């Protein structure tokens, strides 16, 4: 088991539709959710049976991932400029790259589905966002 630190983690996402991947966003991320990949089951219970029967679905589904961190509107890229779907409308999915441990790289497309700025008196302002991966995630390394 390896303990990862911020130097072992890099998350980049398009700042704009069809834009270039950001750099410098990672220091403003304090929590990045787990990558969960599911293949659900499909009900195939025939009429007249007394117990449910299921088959493993062939379609992969990625759970949405929560991301949270410190909000700094003076940084570039500012988390607000990347994730704020209230300010910026995105018509297409955004490319992303997530490097873990300096060697394993996940790439693909995502939707930003939720965003909020959090306020706590006496603390740094924060943000919370949720991203939904779509299509296939490529893994290298």
C-alpha cells in the first residue's frame, strides 16, 4: 500500500470547450473522490418463475466523483474559472488527465455536473464540484 501526496497526484481538465488541459489546478484540490467502475445487472426473470434472476450487464458505468478544495480567485487557473457551470455553459464534454503516483495516467472525457462555493467563517473559502466521466477511461502506466 502506498500513501500518496500532492506531489504524486495531478489532475488536469479543459478550462474551456475544446480548450487545452489546465496546469496548476492541483494545489487547490484537497479531496478527490474514488474512481468507481460498475457493471450493473439486468433483470432477466422469465414469467412464471418464483425467484429473480439477473445477468451481468455489459455496459460499464462510472460513478460521479466529488472534488473539493480551496477557492482562490487570484490563482490561474482558478477553480471557479474551470468548474463554475453557473458562469460558463459547456456544450461538450471536457477532456481530463489524472496522474497518480507519477506513473499511472487516466484520460478521457467528463461532464461537470455540480459546483458550489463554500464559506466558513475564519477559514479559507472552499469549493465543491462533481464530475461525471463518460465513455471509456484510458489507463497508461
